[in-house]
C-alpha cells in the first residue's frame, strides 16, 4: 500500500496534492510552518519541523511512509538535505519535484551570485532603490548597506521589527503577473532587483518585468544539494507513484 509524504509549501506541491487526492492515494502534506495562512489542501496536513533528519526518519517509520516527494522550494536546502539523509537511513524511495532554474535570455542583465553576502556586495555603493524579492529570513545582511531604499514583499504582515527599519513592505501572495510586477517597479522607481533563481512560472514575472525595464537583477544561484532523483512535473511524480495520468502538468 502506498502512503506518500509530500514535503510542500510550493505551488507545485499544491498541484501534486490535488492530483494525489484525485487519484485516491493515501498521502500526508507537510508544511514547514513559515506561513501563518497556508493554502488548504485536499489531503491530511501536518505542520512544523520533524526535528532534523533523525526526526524525519522516525516520522517515516512511525507513519508507515512508503514514498517521499520533496516538493519544497529549491532554496529550502536544509529540508531537502534532511530528506535525503532520512530516506537513505530508512530505505524510503525519494523523488524531488523541482522546476529547472531560469536561464538567461537576451536582454537580461543578471549578476549571478552564490550567496546573500555576495548579493549585498553586488549592490552599488551609492544609494539606490532595491526590490528585495527574497525570503524574510534572508534580509538581515542588507542592513550593512542602509543607504539603499528597500522594497520587500511578504505573504504575511511582519510581526516583529524588521532588520531594515526604513523598508517599504508589501503584503501579497503570489503568483504575480508581468503587468503587476511592471507596475510595482515603476511606481516605486525600483533600480535594482535581488531575487533567487527559483525557476518555474510563478515567480518569473519579476524577472521578465526587470528585463522589460532594463533593470539589473542580482540573482542568487541555487544551493548545492546531494544527488537525488529529480523530476520537473507533477505527471512524472504520478508515474513514479505508479499512477500514470494523461492530464499532464
Ligand atoms: P529550510 O531552511 O530548508 O528548512 C528549515 C527547517 O524547517 C527544516 O530543517 C525543517 O525542520 C523545517 N521544514 C522546512 N520545510 C518543511 C516542510 N515542508 N515540512 C516540515 N518541516 C519543514 O526551509 P525554508 O527555506 O525555511 O522553507 C520552509 C518552507 O517554506 C518549505 O516548506 C518551503 O517549501 C517553503 N517555501 C520556502 C521558500 C524559500 O524561499 N525558501 C519559498 C516558498 C516556500 P526540521 O529540521 O526540524 O525537520
């Protein structure tokens, strides 16, 4: 009997949950607990960390999980590393559902960097207006460059004071449209964008809008992860689970 665990928190994970529920498979959807108002799922959900790789291994055994699908965000590297370790330890089949990174197109003005500190260093010294399209937990290093005017966008309103005191905060949940991103960048006179190479279509609009406006993008490359089987579509995960669909994804 199949009993799958989806490590979720992404649009792809949500789509997969829908397909798995429709196929009548037994599965659990796991949220990391970062968002206060997560999307409803058509599957039983659980929320919060497992307590490291060991905690996840215990969970897999206790819950009789037969398949793990790591559909977390490509930058949720700790969770992905723990999934590899726990599945290796327990002998549980693992697959990653992960969109390919974006590839530079003509007109893109990207500065690709490996980490946040390099992103901070890549900004100009003179004061500029920056759209910081990265997770809340990664903004603190930009406080070392307080001369810039930062625009931040979060899913939930911040509960605590931000490490960037003068920042403009937008509370909004994606996916975002090209026109919407164009409007945001124009109305706030954005000059630089800092983003992560998330891949997929949901977060792509800001990259396309930056190209249309000729704005430079400091783009964080994906973290290095251990080797693991990886697919890019929900349909491929359904195949892997032995439930071929003709719906595509
Ligand atoms: P992370 O740094 O890789 O994870 C930190 C810890 O949070 C993990 O070690 C794990 O705790 C727990 N965790 C993360 N994802 C979990 C999940 N799906 N289920 C249960 N526990 C989870 O991850 P993150 O970057 O903070 O992302 C957290 C969640 O937000 C993920 O589900 C991810 O898909 C979603 N998300 C992240 C981003 C992003 O930009 N990083 C963007 C969109 C959505 P334990 O070690 O205690 O098990």
